[in-house]
C-alpha cells in the first residue's frame, strides 16, 4: 500500500484543486447575466432557429467523424508498435507496413472522392 500512497495523494490534490477552482469561480465570479450570455454560442454566428425535433445533420458531419476515427485508430496502433519496435523484429515491421498501406489506401480513396474538401 505504501507504493500507492503518492499516487493517492496526488489524486486527492488534483480533485481538491478541481473542486476548489469551480467553487471559487462560482463564489467570486461576476454575475451579470444578459441575453447574449444566456444564448447558445455558435462560433460568433447568430444561432439559427431549429425545426421541431432538432433538425438534420449534414452527411459531411458523419463523414468527418468517420475519417477522424479511422486516422485516430491508426495512431493508437502506432504507439505500442513504436514502443516495442526492437522486440518485434522484421515481423513487426512487415505487419506495420501492411497496416499503414491499408490506411493509406483508405486515405487515397477519401481524397479521390473529395472527402477532404471543406466547401
């Protein structure tokens, strides 16, 4: 248990700092509410009214999310490979080259289909 004591103390300090910061901000912060502060913030653009039921998201939103997941998963698999690169040998190198080639094919397909255009 003595080995985990510093970790627990650090976790307790982090939690106390987080809770204390939120409490101090609520107690000491300015409380001048107006219409602009209570409105939804959309990157400085005046919010547009939404139809009943919330409205529809454009397909570009979902495509961007899927692209992020594909390339994010690539990075998640690259970190452990880079850490254990020496112990994997030539087998690990060949497998990672095949994996990166597969992801590159997906990237080239998305690029060719215009998925990276932000018009």
